């Protein structure tokens, strides 16, 4: 498997993938620091996982899958290689890069937040501990892994533009509305925003997780949601991986 991953990684040495992986989190954190001040930490994360991170993953999957797609995959289907392992390598590269982006968001948020506190003497209205922020980063990464095989499959079926429209549109609806429902675990796009409510103290709509706020309910503050959401989202991740892998392998047999 290692040669497949290394070969896949070599394709992106002269692409903006590395710059994008660091700059998108940095721009998000800087905008939150500039615009939100006392709500900096929670808004930094909320903006990332509700809007910019799904877009980042869509663009990332486009970089991974679009190059061969433009040539109708003939450049890899003609190789004497295991097509399933090629698909696995694409997903694993996406998993690794997405993890790096989340690490960047967490580090930038903690460092800039502490710097603002020391230099400008800002008192944050909501200030998750460093431990909570690290845990939130791990949950954010794990609960969004399903998007990688899902977006890679959509690129093969409909191209980058339609993939972004479908993915971003559905995610925007599900993460705000379905995440508030008791059956949120049945929709993968609703899980991340639901699980980060108790960890960061913020609702999917960006308001504080407090009684009286629009869409607040006591169930959203329960840590037991993690015990439901994490197994469910891992099921969705491996299901999308398995289904898309088998579909990709069948494309070679049909040619």
C-alpha cells in the first residue's frame, strides 16, 4: 500500500495543495480574530466546520480526483496496478491532508487567541480550554472523513462544479437543521455540528449554547451525543469508502 500512497502524493508536489492546507485555516482564524473579538475561539471553529472546511474538502478532493477524470481515467486504468488500492491511496491522502488542516486551525486558534488575550487584554465571553479545543479538533476531523470518499465519487460522476454545488448545498442544510433532530446520526452531514455543540458551547447557527437562544434545547448540550455520533459517522465513512471503491474497480472491468 505504501508505494500507492507515495505515488499518489507525488502528483501534488507542484500544486497549491500544501499552501491551501495552511492558508485556508489561517485566513479563517485571522478573520475571526478581526471580526468577532470576544467570541473569537468559538467563531473561529464554527466558521471553519460550518462553511470553509466542507469547501476545503471539496476543493481538495477535486485536486485528487480531477486530474485523471479529465483524461477519463485512462492514465491509471492502463496501469498494471490494483485499482482498489489506487482508490484507497486517494482517500488516505485526503484523510492525511484534512487532518493537517484541522491541526492548523486548532494551533492558529490557540496561539492567536492567547496572543490577543495577552496583548489586547481581551476577555472572552466563551473560552474553551486548550483540552476542549484539541478534543474538538479531533472530533471535527473524524466526523468529516466521510466527505472524502463521498466527494471523490461525486467528482467521478458529475465533475468538480456540480460536486461542490451538491456537497456544499446539502451540507449547509443538514448541518443547520437536521443536526438539531434526535435522529441526526442518520445523516452524516448533520453529525459534526451536533457533536461540537457541547465541546465548544456554540450552536450550529453560531449562537451560544445557552437557554433562550434560537434553536437551543437541552439535548444539544449532552456529551452522550458523542457516543452516538462517532460510531455512526465512522459507519458512514467506511460505507462510502467501500461502495466507492467497488464502483471504481468495476469501471476498469467494464472498459
